[in-house]
C-alpha cells in the first residue's frame, strides 16, 4: 500500500502533487512516458530508444494490470524498483 503523504513530482516542468498511492505513481509514470514520447515523436521506432520505449510501455501495461488485479499481495519491492527505473529513464532533464 502506498503512503498517504503528499508527494510532488516534476514531470516535464509541470509539478504534479499526489497522495503517493500506487495508482497515482502509475499515473505519474504514464505522464512521464507520454511526455517523453511527444518530445521524441520524430524518433524512428526501430531506433534503440524507440525499441526501448516499446519494451517499457509493454512492461508498464503488464505491471499496471498486475497491480490492479492482484493488489496488495502482488506489490513487491522489486516491482516498485522496476517502476522507479522506468520513471527515471523517461523523466530526466537534459
């Protein structure tokens, strides 16, 4: 179960405040991935970054489905670390 404290995320220069629940963490991750894809819309899908995005989107969808249908028993530290890794990949500022 997620923390109920307010957490702020900077997604593409926009500050998003959530309650820290797992549902909202997935919402913020999706926002970061969508923002990245819009910034890189001219990137070929067969480029290394495009292929990585496709893999990460598939993994996001699978994790979201598992978290939705198997919570709270399914939520393990390794899964949240994976979510955090994907978030860091798509919400970096250059």
